[in-house]
C-alpha cells in the first residue's frame, strides 16, 4: 500500500510539474526491490527540439534539411498538379506550397524539408484566387524558376507571387549569418533585383 502511494505521488508530481519525469516500475515479487527503472523525458510545448520563438522579434525560419524551395515546389506539383504561386517555410520548419489547381481549386501542400516527401495537402478557401490568376497572366517565370534564381543571393525561405501593383515574384533569403533580404524576381526574364522596400 505504501509503495502504491509513493508511485501515485511521483506520478502526480511529474504530471503537474512537467519537465523530466522518472517513472519506476515495481515488480510484485514482494521483496520491495524495483524490477526496472525507466527514464522518460518530456518537453513542455512543441516537441521538435527547436527554439522557434527567440523572444526578440526575429524570424527563426531556416530550412532544417537539404530540400530547397525549388525542390519543395517540384514535390508539391508532382503530388497536386497545377501552378505553384508560393512556397515558404512555416513555423514548424516544413515547406508550405500554395498550388492553384484547375478551375477554382486552391491547395496548400506541406513538404518535409529533409526528405522532400509530401506530408499532406488541404484545399484552401482563399478569396483572392481571381487576383492571383490575373497576376499569372504574362508571367513566363514559374515559382520554381524564381526560387532557383533567388538562391544565388542566399538560402530561400519564401517565394511568393505578388498580385498587387508590383506584379512579379518576391523572394526572401537568409544569409548563413542570419541576415534576411527581400528580392524581386522579374516575371518575364527571371532577373533578380533587391526589393526597394527592403532598405
């Protein structure tokens, strides 16, 4: 009975306190000696082991694998045929690729940054699909080509088709030292220039 109370108290403390909990499995052989000791570590919050929020306002997105933005677009389009209009690293470190399907369909495809495997896809109900389709008119450079062009400036963490007054591709890169930079990729020529709003 005393042994059961001790185990209950240790378990309750582990559940309430979080952090590292040690659970002891006790055999019922009657001599009071534990049969085995098992250690289980738990983290509060997300379980990916990365510090996604530094607390200093800086964006901590960076690819955690070898899959580039261009690779992620290719994998997404193989899974969900259509036209890619954006690719970016989400808060979990996965690539999220937006694909316009045939008709009015619009899909969000998640791609693993380490393997290039499609993790899932869902249909989006964005209301700006018409504007995005208009922005694609006269564009000969694809999202994949824009990502490859911007990769010459640093590690691409996002590429997005702009559907406002400055139509074309916008790419964001991160240098190895952590600095961010935004670039414009010409929708006709693929020429990369510094985004004038990024000064």
